[in-house]
C-alpha cells in the first residue's frame, strides 16, 4: 500500500475510544504513524481529526483549535461521571418531575447558559483523560481516588438552546427532561462540566446524555467519513479523502521558498524572512515549496529576521 501523509476526518461512532479509532485507521491503511488532535469520550460521536504519516508532526499546530458541539443535557439527576455512563447520584442531586418543571423554563435556562458564556473557570472532572503527575484522572477515579485539581480558564464563545420555546424540553418516561444545546468553545472545555453547571444554576441534578462534535477548527463533520466507509475505500481511494498538510495549516501565515531556501530548510537551517514581514515574533509560519507543498513549519525570529524550520515534514 502506498504511503499516505495528511489529515483524515473521521465520524467517530459511539462506543469507540479515540485510541480505538487510531488503531482501526492504522490497520485499515497499513500505516503505523497515526495520531489525533483531541480526544472524544467513548459515548460521544462526531468529528475526530486523524493525522496520518508525516502529518503526525503537525499535531501541535492543530490541537488548540476551537471546537463546536451539539449536546443534550438531561435534567433530573446527576451522575459521578457527568454523563449518562456514570452511576446515578442520589440525595440532593436528584430532582422529582414537579420540581423540575417549576425550576426549568426558557428564561431560567437562558440565565443559566448566559452565566457560562465567555471566559470561565472550569475544574477538570475526575473522569477525564487529563493527566496529573503522569496519571490519567479517570484511572484514579476508577480506583476510588479523588484529588484536588486546579481550575482551567476556557472560553465558551457561543452557548445556545436549540429548538423553539414550545419544544425546548423533551420529557422522558422516567420523569427526567432533556434540552438540546449548541456550544462553540476553546480546546480543553469540558461539555459535561457545562451541563453540570447549568443544573447547579437551576438547582436541579443534571448530566450529559448526548454529545456530538461537529467542528474542530476549519474541519467540519460534513466532510468526515465513517470507519466503515474508510474500510470500503482503503484499497482504492483512501488518499482521496486526505486533507493535505498545506491545506490543514492554511490558517497560518506562509512563505514560498526558492530552490536554495528549500535546500536549507530541508537541512534544518534558517532562511531570511521576506522584507517587511509583520508576523508575530516566535509565531509559526508555513514554509512552502514553489508547487505549494508544505515543506516545514518554522518560527519567526523578529530580531534576526529569520525563519527557523522546527518541524520538517516533506520527504528529502
């Protein structure tokens, strides 16, 4: 099978970990170098940005991209994981149906959501893949350990209810009700924690019952393929679904190199920045060949007016 280098957009099914998806892509493409730019919980679905071949070197330039989600918040009780896969919490976290309806209406919900827009502080949940001192929090949580976690500043740029007011809440047979929402946020934002925070504002137990990622930076779910589709086309046209490294980093400032500059870049040597460059000092810059191929990503030295290649991805 031919070597492949680029970005593959996968629509992750429920029940798969992000690692499961990476392993499946490795087997399907016969490519050992496969990674991703940000995990999705096993119960979640949607866009997983997969890096293939030499494009795995680009993870640092894509992992911090803004994310967009569609989610469903279930009101009525909280869980120990913040989502429907966890154990139901009793006592004060549980709310009966009559209290739900008295506490939840469009105005109250909007007030709760509005309080979570913009820059906020979040405490990473114990059931998360975040590492502290080399250990994943969810591994500690499964052993019954709870440790203190520092808050993280995140940006919730958009947070809105979906559906008309009359159809805002969907009632369930067991006395709970559900609200569909859309969230646009910075990388590292926990949607489960947002759901819990909405419930706390409304004084009702709440958790996440559905989560689907629809966008990561410039990449959208509409352009993703399923794992089954990848398997189907792997032998014939898998490369046709890859986003090129140059396109993937199209949001970065870029410079086209001449032949001598290409040679120096391939050997890890700095090249003069174009006259009048107004780039951010130490900011990343795409370094491209005359044909438009992404040769490397360099960092701009404003003092010396040089571009220093730090990640070279093109073949020699």
